[in-house]
C-alpha cells in the first residue's frame, strides 16, 4: 500500500480546485456574459470574422500619416 505525500495531496487538491474554477467561470460567463442588446445575427459575426482576417489596407503610424491618407483619398 502506497501513501500519498503532502506534495501529492496538495497538487491533487490544486488540480481539483482549478477544474472547479474553470467550471464556475464558464457558468458565470454563460449566465451574466450575455449582451444586453441580445444575440448577434450569425451573418454579422461571419462578416466581422472575415473582415478581421483580411490584410489591412492602411497601417496608422501617426497623425501625419492619417492626414496624408485623407488628403490622397479626397483627390480620387
């Protein structure tokens, strides 16, 4: 018969607590994490995900670069 050391007991307890915290966090987010405006339409979510995956057209590097972009846009 093998007895558990104090360290093994502590590690086991910590792992059990981690699992419990994950479950509680998931529950709390599921209950209170709802958007007050309601659920988003799936088409909108797909469009946002697609847009976020696309390569950026412009990278903001400071106020001067933004003004230059705006001036060039007006000329088109």
